[in-house]
């Protein structure tokens, strides 16, 4: 928890205390649950590394009603997930008598909800984070989420591999995009990120795009949301060959469908990178000021480059090396080396 501020640490400690109070030191695995609320009011990458948790809960409690509370923009990632009976995006809609609350994103709202509903049992990431930090452990997010529900999951139902379910219509949307643009072998690029300090320089992406197109005969498709369309169009305009854009054209689920047919993904630390990782697409993540390990892309086909400086991790806003931030220390030769490792 060394990268978490005092307020966040306080929430995690209070969350652990709340679970101990609600559970009254009982063993949650010995209780029965008919109505389960999973809280993952979080970002895209965080949701990606929670999907195995929902699968485990469904296998463990096949007859239970399982509800997910998440952010509205994460809906495409989970809308086809067979683990859920219902998915809600508003806190006021979580108004049933839940037997079990699985809190994968501790917040003041989730703490109030637990104390208001007072379920039979509560499992939370605060307890896991506190316990791990005490042992100086900072595991991957997928491992942390696994640990949250592990107390109630039998060995036969355990899984540490997130899997995303895509509807047929979203897969068809992806296939139509491929057909419309006459794509064959292609690489996906995501050049945006929420923070400027997490963005690899555009000129480097353009160099790698030219390299992949010329040396590997790959088409290049830039991906992103509607708010990233201008940046993508600007990048495409600077290339010497015809590239393509799916920015604002495909939902997150359709983007996942597109990744089934791609040869490679290269991008900054952001949601699309993590979708690529759980879709088992060979991918290269470019990391700047974020913490080590916790959000590295998962899977055997996932590579990353991260120049970890003594100041890491930071607030991702104020850089003490403005002349050469950590993300800019990644060279195009390093990326080409990772491409070679993936046999592209």
C-alpha cells in the first residue's frame, strides 16, 4: 500500500473492521447465501481482473441471485457474463436484503451500504490489502481479487484466470469492421491514457507503426473511445501508409471481439491493454509512473516495459523528472525487442 494515500489507507482499515464486525468472527464459508451483491464500482482494467471472481461465485452458489454494482461504462465488459442475474449502476438500486456482500472496491458508499444492509457476511479488499501490506506483499490485481472471495470458494471452483464473455452481435460487429476495412493480419494501437505522464510519445508509436507495416506486413488499427477520435485521426494523418481507426465505432465488447482476430496489441497502461491481456492477444504494455506488478498485463502472451525509478510510484501528475519522465525512457528499440519475443 506504499502508493496509497492516508485517506485510502483509512478506508481499507475501516473496511477490514466493518467486515470483522459484520462477520462477528464467524466462518463465512459455513453460511448459505441466496442473494449476493458484488461491488466493483471501478475502472475498466480493474473490472477485467475481477471477472474470474464472478465466475467462481456462480460455480460455488449456482442457485443464488448474484447482482453486480458497477460503473455504467463498464457494462459492455460484463453485460453478457452468465454469472449475474442482474447488473446495476446506481447505489440506490442496491436496496435488497443481501446475504453476502463482496466488496471489490472499497469506498465510503460501499461501507455505508454494508452497515445499512448488514448482510450475513461481508468479504472485502480492505482486509486483503491490509494483510498483504503487513507481509510486504503487493500482488497483481487479479490475485488480490481472488483472495477476497477465496474464503468461500472450494478448491474445485477456484480460478485465477479472468475470462470475458462476448455476445454474438458484438462479435459480428467486430467481424463487420474487419470485412469493411479488408483487414487481414493487423496490429492494434492504443495511444491514449488518462494521464499525460502515462502516454508514450506519439512519434514513437508512429515509428513502430511504420516498422510493423513495412517489415511485418501488418495493417495498423488505432483503437479508443469517442473522446480519443481526434488524437487517432491526427496519428493516422502522419503515417506514410493507410491506417485504420475503430475509435468511437466499437463498444468495449466489440473491441474484445476485434482482439480475437488481431496479431498484436501495443498501448499505454489503460483499459484496452487489459482487455487485450484477458483476451489472450499478444500485447505489449508501456508503463510510466504506475506501481509495479499490480496492473501489469496478465498472461503468457503479455509483455511490458517499465523503467522503474526511485520515485516510483508517484501521483502520476507531478513529475520530478520533467525533462525525461519514466514513460519517455522507453525506446523504440525496446519495443521492437518485445515484438521479437512475441514472434510477430
